[in-house]
C-alpha cells in the first residue's frame, strides 16, 4: 500500500504502506487483518508518545491502524470571519494536517505499520467515537495531556470523554 496524500496541485503522493483518506472516501478492504485499531493523533508530544507506546507494547503485524486527526476549529468562528481570516484559518488547518500526515505516515512506514490516516471533524472526543464505530475498531488508543482535576473539570478532557463513551476498550497513554 502507499500513502496517498493530495498535494497543492491535486496530485497523489506515495509513501510506504500507509494510505490517507477523508471521512467521505471509500473504505479500505481490511478483511485480511485480525484487528482494527484507532489511534487518535495530533501534533503534540503526548500523541507521539501514545503512538510509540502502541508500537512497542500492542502492535502486531496483522493489525490495521487507523490514525485519526481531528481538526479542532470552530465552524461558527469560520462562518463569522472575514474572507481573509477564513482563508488564513483554512490554510493553517491544512498546513497542520499536512505536517501530521507526513510525520505519522513516516513513523508508520519506518515501523512497518499498515494503516491509513483519516481526518475527523467536530469536537475531538465525539469524532474519535464516531470514527471508531465507522471503522469497526476493536480498540482505541490515545494520549493525554495529564491535566489536573481542576483544569480537566473546566477545560474538559478528550481522553475522559472517549473512555466514558466508547463501546470498545480504550488505552490512554500517560507519560510520566
């Protein structure tokens, strides 16, 4: 398999045994895999730690990994922004997504992990649960920023939301 990411001109790029898809693209045939694992990623260190932890302690060659990155933009903010501000927000989101795709695509290729990278929309916790259900995942792996009880109460925690709303086992990787 190969990583297929559209570049600015719309061409597809290739990289190893990873493919890229959006939520609306067709599903990959995963019948040859024993398990489908959803791994939530972003551009933070806890996310990379969760990927590495999964690779070291859980991954098997017959597992198919779906890496999910959620854009955490506010649709209302974009709708109310000026055209110039809207263009900047969209460019920033695209640049951030491209960086994540390249980084984790290379990590998957270097470690012989077969899978794909998928974009999610909306609130990250809800998008992770939806993607896990859509993909038929048997496990979710995510990192955590390690917020204290007070910050978590005010800011909310994606990993807490996922752990409480998932119908499949969730591994939350906390760096010590």
